[in-house]
C-alpha cells in the first residue's frame, strides 16, 4: 500500500507560480510512475502531467505544456509540480497519483492505482 500526501496549494494571482509536492510512503516509490491530475467543480478529473520512475520521460497535457514542470526525487520519495504562468483556468483541486505498472497511456486515471487527497489551487484574475 502506498500513501500519497500533497502540499503546496493555495491562492495566487494570475501569472504567478506555485510548486506542489507529493510525498509517498513505501519503499517501492522509485519503481512507480507518478502523475498529477486536477479536477475543477462540475468537471471530470483531467490529466496534467506524469513522469516515469527513472524521471527521464515526462508527459504533459497540452494546456500546461511550457508552463508546468513535473520532476521527482526518488531519494526523498517526492514528486513535484512546478507551475508557472498560472491562469484562472488552472483553478482546481490537484491530485497526485502513483502507478504500480507500466502503462501505454498515463493520460488516463485508470493507469494509476493510488491517489492522494488533493490540494486546492486557486488562481485569481
């Protein structure tokens, strides 16, 4: 079992930056692909970014490409999401997720087995 705890959310003005962190319990963190998803009120959960266990391959939603960066520190069991150039449309609860097995489609929530409780990001215009 893996437990994921997110932090770093908050209220920021448009154009600002935030860095989300997700700390994972368990000794096998380094073998998991990790992802970030977000969900705004009344909308489905959507993919934001993912990173494989080595950290050398990353995936991004088109809506955040060039503004967000996902990274991981396996020694600290932590995955990060650096968010720059935030827009009001980025307002959502952000969830960290872990995938036990390799997938051909990390854009889907179904690729992930464990989820955090979420952290709220609010971008004011």
